């Protein structure tokens, strides 16, 4: 398994609780299997439904009781020996309210250099979540809401950076999160404010809106503000549709849609507005390629693994465009991959969401293009390009360029392909109850 800097090993008492928790789940599993076979035998014997239920309950109880003692002894001996000889490893640690998935363990005395080397060799994704960003956001809100329900003393925060509309911010507040939501576009911000004003007062009280752009410094920045989903930082001559920039710096040549907006580091926004007693459960970031700057202003929170779940758009070509990196140069993907490297170095685990493309590309399943290349007619994307690489983050990033350059070259489409990523903190706590939660828990320690 991957090596990280973790807290001290669990106490013997904690391991006793852990073993009992696992045995309870195993006993339920044994009961389900026993019930299945008991019903099958009962049907063969011609028993009625009440007799079948009675037989099932009896079989469930007897088999579970007979096996539980044996399994407890074996598991206790194994876990105690493992703890003694290794000094700590990866465990699922239960909270008093129920089983929470966290990452814990020890470095077994390895130096920080050894830890860094292990992180570098583990520069990969843990898995591929087959759900879109909206579904993942909704599922993780449910996971956090359940955590707060099980512990009434817990207050959790949710952050949305780049709103466009207030829908998901309101969704977080309705799930009892303190919602901190940022939107730099003056036009979109007014729309968000209007949306918040329409909800009930108790939900409004949990929403904190900021008309600022997240970045790696504080100050004023140019912002293309038309109120559309394509609004972006860096306005003079920038055109993401054509991926071109007019290098003029004459303020008189600015588009009428380009305005100056306040910029701030997210680390500062968090420190100044979110109480230390409030854990940040999830932050969603969608800033049209400005992610390298946003994560630059979030460096302290990432190093401290302060945000349990980070859900962010991953658009390599858009990020290279913002960073003025030539698309045919050796520097492509450096800014994108650095974000992932910083997350991995802090102990985060990465999960890829489905890749996406604008409908104007003829690779889109609902493409608006009329004349498709014969080789693509009736084909699904996977049939054309194969599987997306998840074992190496640099290869994964360059794969998005490969899609555009080798598989889908198109003279009138320049925006490329993108995806979303979920980064899970080593301090993340949740009780998997949703599709996303179970998918993450299943591969968390791969």
C-alpha cells in the first residue's frame, strides 16, 4: 500500500472495537447467505411461507452464533499480531456512532524522503467513478448530512467556487451545511443572490455568498463577465472557444464584458470566514481553466488535508491556455499535473469522473455535427480510443490532448476534452450510503 505520514497507531482498545465492528458485518453476511439456502431447502420440502420464515430465522441465528466465536478468535489473533509486528497499517476505524471510513496507519519509521518517494511512485488514480459531477456533489452532501445527523455536535461546511447559479449552494444549505459560495461574475452573482432570496429563511441563514474570484493572490483581476457558463478570469482578447489570445494591453481595447473583480486566496477566505470548529466536508471548484491559480491559493489547506473532499473540473487544455503554455510545447500538462501531485503529496486519493466534451465536437454522443467521419459512425468513444489511462497522472493528462489530436482532429473545434476529479483527504470521514460513497470506499485503499 502507499506510504504516508499518519498519526500514531491505534490503541489496543480501538482495535478491539474495530474487530467487533467487522465481525458484526460479517455475521450479517453469514446470516443472509444462510437465509438464502434455508429458503431454497424449505421450498423443496413444500413448507408454507410462515414455516419458511421460521426456518430462516432459526438457521440464521444458529449459524451466526456457531461461527462468530471461531471468527472472533482468529481475527483477534491476526490483528493483534499485525499491530505488534508492523506498528500500524491501513484500517477502517469506527466512530462511536457507526463505522466511518478514514485512512490511518503509520510510516513505520520511514524518513520523509522515503515517504515522498512512495508518493511519487503512487502518482495515479485510485479508481474511476462512473457518475457525473452533479451526482457526485449530491451524493457527498448526503454522506455529510448523515455524518451530522449521527453526531448533533458536528457542524460541516461546503464550498462552491464558481457558481453560475445558486442551485448547488442552496442544495448544500438545505442539507444542513454551512454553505460558502463564490462567484466572481457580477451578472451571475446577482442571479445567485436572487435565487437565494427565494428560499426559506432558515436555509438563507446558512448561505454565505462572496462576489470574488478565487486565485493565488489578493487584488483586482480582469474578468470576462457575460453571465454565461464561459465567463472566465483574464479578459483582454481571450477567447476560449477558439483558444486564442489578443496580446494587446490597451485598456481602451477591452471588451465591454470585461470588468475588474476582487480576487482572494481561498486559504484566506477559509481563515477569515469559517470557524476552526467547523470542518470543511466538501469543496467544488469549476473556474474555466483557472484551477492552477485557485489551487495555488489553497496550498495551506491542501497541505493540512483540511478539506475532506475536493471535487474539481480537470481541463488540461483550458489550464494550459490560462497559463500561456503553447499547446505544441514540452510544457503541456505541467500545471494540471502539479495540482494532482500536490494533492497526492498531502495524502489525498484521486478518483476520475467521466470525460466530457462540448456538443460541437463530433465525438460527443449528441453531437450537432452533420457530417461525421465514416470511421466514427455508430461508434462509442471507448470503441475508438480504448480505455483512459489511470495508472499515471501525466499519461492521463496527455490522453486528453491525444483524443483531440489523434482521434478527433476537427478544424472548427478547439476546446478539447475534460473531466472532473474527486480528491479524498486522509482525514475524510463518512459512512458509505450512496453510490459515490460506496464506490470511493471500495477503492480507497487500493
